[in-house]
C-alpha cells in the first residue's frame, strides 16, 4: 500500500545502548517528517539499553516528553518504541494448514489462523518474549514466496514467519518504565528490523546484503537475500570495546576515554598536525595527561584493526552459513561514523560498502547524517508503509469477523 491518506502525529522513542531519543513525527506526507526531537546521552535509570533503576528510568522518559512537548499533552498520541540492546534475537518458523474438503478462497481470517498456529508451535526459549511476528511470505498450494495471497484459491496455506524476541526479564522492566511514565505503547520493535527498513534499498535486499550495525555494547549483523530477511546475529564487539582498550592503555576512566575517542579518533592514513598535543583528561577547561596526536593515532589504529578483524571474521562466517555470495555491505550505528571508516575497511579487509543513513525522511540535518538514528527512521517508514500492509493482510474485516477476532483475543489473553 502507499502512504497514509490521513495525517497523524506519533511519538517514536529510540532506546539505544547509551542514548535515548524521542521524536515527534508527522505521518501521512509523501515522506514522514520529524517535527521535533530531544536526545539524552547516558539517560538516568538506563544502562546498555536496559533498566537499572525503575523510578529514574520512568522519570527520564517523563522529562524527555515534557521537553519534546512543553505545555502540550501526549496522552492522545500513539507511542512506538524501538529497542537497541544485546538481548535481541530473531528466529524463522513455518507451518501449513490444509483445506481437505474443498478449496478455500483466502481471506484475512485464514491468514491470521496460519500465523497464529505458527506462533503457537514455534519452539522459542522460555526466557524470551515475542516483540514482533512478521509474515515474510506465504505458501499457497505448491507456490512459495507469495507476499499477498488474499483472494487466491488454496488447498494448502503456509507462512514463513519471522519472530523477533527479547529476554523477558529485561523487557518486563523496560515495559514497566513506560507504564510508570504513563505512556501507552502501541508496540515494541527491535532495531534489527527497523534499521534495515531505513537504510537498505530494494536492489540490495534482492541481491543479498549484510547490514553491520555497530552500537556501543553490541554489533548486530542483519542479512537479507532474495528480498527477504534471512537472519541476524549479535556480536560482543561493540564500540565500547575500543573505549575500554583506550582506557586501559593510558590508565584513564572510560568516560574520559570515550571523549578522547570521539574527538580525536580517526582512521585516516596520516593524522593532521601529528605533533599536536591532545588531552587525555579535561576537567573544567583544564587539560592534563597530554600525548601527541600521532601517538594516539597509532594506538587507536592498531586497536581498530584488531576490532574490525574480529567483526569481519564473524560476518564472513555468518554470510557463509546463510549461503549468500558476494553480498553488499552497509554499515550503520554510531561507530561507523568514525572518520575514515569505509576507507580503512576497504584498505585492510577488502570490504567495500557504504554508510547507511535514513532515506526519504524529512528531518534536521544532524539527525539525517547520524547513522545511529537509522533505527528510529526505520520505525517511521514502518508506520507509514509496512504497518498498513500488515493490517491489510491480517486485520479482520466486517462486523462478524471483527467480533469473532476480538472474542478469540480476549479468550487467549485471559485463559
């Protein structure tokens, strides 16, 4: 389906490993538009994208909403949450239903039934909760890969279902923080789903592409082939591992190491002003523990090479397991914005790729140029296009079908 016919304002909350960004978004234009946004680095009550203090986390959310919408209520706005942390997983399951007596003209009722059946037989870890279950494609009789089977005649209907999960205990605390902040969330989405929507082209998804999303505490690998989501994998080599190595090298605090990395970290061939002194520690404008830029560059480059080698080794292994040959490479996440990142990857590892930035989005330039915001932008596009497509396939139509679906949902929730 095309864009929304009606304009609507919604709230999108991106909860990453070290930042929380809240956006007021207008949906319904040719391109979704960011009307306003607020961003908090190292938000109180959260650590690595998880809740560590419930009251502080809820207070952080309330304060961000108050800053975003001063003197305006937000209770009438739909809220969507994008989660980026190391506890996300994704699985593929399939099942089929047969109509033995006579062929069936497929409606949303049959589609909901086979999706529900597949969810119920999915052998997920008991420690995980389903965030989203997305039909990737349907099987009608002997024809696979059908995206929209409505109206087709079938004796057999199957579905390939992508199920996105998160550790239940960690998710429960996140959900409680939003409830305590009096936010009624329409849905929780993993960044492994939404980032792809924001930055990958249809051609890349058809040819085969691996999205390498490098966050602070985790690197997510997301693989697409033949136009379909093929799988994902989480690696422990996030950007923070570089910060820890810098901190250990010079015996400084991780917060100071992060500041030095952000200000002076570069993967260029030769550092400009190599003899310039840079401060390892800065307090109230006073600079201490200074070293030359060239010395920092040499150490930083050495650590980055080892770090990227580990990421690419895991990426190659993942791609080979999925039998994707010569994939496209797209990088996103905050660490991919390091100066000279793409050239370094090509020069040392023969990986040619591009930085994944939000496409077809109206937003302030500082957001558009930040690869860490890809997950939030993907949520905007999901609401405008993919969510409507899902509802068109699966939502009940007509009074009788809606009543029956509501009764089934009530029975499932309470019994």
